[in-house]
């Protein structure tokens, strides 16, 4: 293994420290604020000519949907901060949504708000999929591109913009109702939970993930969407528990909150690789920073690593 990239996109630097996985007092750590979204770095590293992963296509790969379904899109839970000046998009950085609460919300949306031919699927706590038998149109940005934006000034575009605004408002009111009367946990009184629709896919069109020719790369992950990405893009893949068997020159490890139990193993792999390799060949990307581990090496080890 020559180069290792670790992606933990749903955990912040302070959370890694709170869990005892890193210490910001450790002088071996070089911490830099992310200058671009982690997906941009991920796509560049794997060789995908895009700045975002095709999330809707990857979610569709998890289901055998009826042929009557015409469109699908991401419908992700997000937080907004309410102030006297507006409602600002926070994205998912501060969103703490348990699996049980996510299941309850999606179940009630399907029961109370979905029209004929519409359905919402739960992928994981932070990723949902909306499908419809109507040929809807949607022009929208991923929520990561709207962080810090006043949502009162944001609008979906396209001929069905009113549909998406109306459905989003209904879902927001339902979640508020569940918070007030059904014990749904909320983060703070200053924030509200809503959903954001983006990345619409028309199932009548030919939508295949691009073939990526990169024989030196191996992706290590237990996330089902990343597995689908590897399978459809013909990239080598193995599970996190098999990471020690990885032998290709380029290794990319990625885990989300749904694979949180592997965080300790991944951090240990990162530090071990950093100690055994050249500087800057092992980088960790988390929610808000890029971290390089640069352990000081003794004279004998420096000689051995020449």
C-alpha cells in the first residue's frame, strides 16, 4: 500500500476527539479546514469525472422498483437554524437522528403525506429516496451547496416547483408535530428539521454509472451505497474487517455513521500506515477538516524507511 485516503464524512473533528480517537494536543497531527466538500476529493481520487456522487442512482440500486415508477430523487433530512433574519441551512453537520426516529418519520410521511404512486424509502438515518409514478421535474442543488444560505430566499425550480415546495412544507410541519407531541428528539429550540429534494433521475432514460478504469485502486467500505458504486463502476472492493489484506497501491477507506463501530479500527489503520510510509501519503477527511498524521521517527526508523 503506497497511498491511503480515509473518508469519515459524517463525523466532525471535535467528535473524533470526544470519542478518544484523536487528540488535538498531539503535535503529530496536522489539521486543516476543508476547502472543498469531501465528495470532490473522493471523486478525484477514484477517477470519477464529477464533483458529487450519483446518490439517487446508488439508492435506486438497493431496490427492485416496479416499472410504473417514472422518477426518483434524494430526499434527505436537514437542519435549519432559525434567526430573526431568516432560516439558514445547516445541512446534516449537527443532525443527530436515531435509526428509530428516522424509521418513525419515514413511516408517517408514507402514511399521511404520500399521494397515489408516491413512496419514500429509508436508506439510512441521513439518506432517503423519494419515488413517484408521475413524470415530475426538479431543478435543485445538493444541500451541501446551500449550507449557510437563507432558505427563505431559496426556491426549487422547474415546472413542478410548487409540488416540491408544498411537499417539503408538509413534511416540515409533520416533523414539528412529531417533535411537539410524539417525543421526537430535536437538537435545540433554535433549529428545525426539514427535508431537501435534489438529484432527480428519470427512470425512462438510460442511467448507468460510468466505468472507471483504475486497477491500482481498492475501496474499503461496508456501506451499501459505496458497495453499489464499486459494483457498478467496476472498482475493486473489500470490507473494512478485511482491510489488512488490501494489497493495491491506492487504498480508499470510507465509513458513515451507519458504520460507526468501525471508526476505531479505521483510525488505527490510518496511524499504522502513516508510521510505516512516507509523509502525506495517508490523509483523513472528516466532516470539517483534513488531517495528516506525521509521527516523529527515530534515527533507526528513518534509516529503515529510506
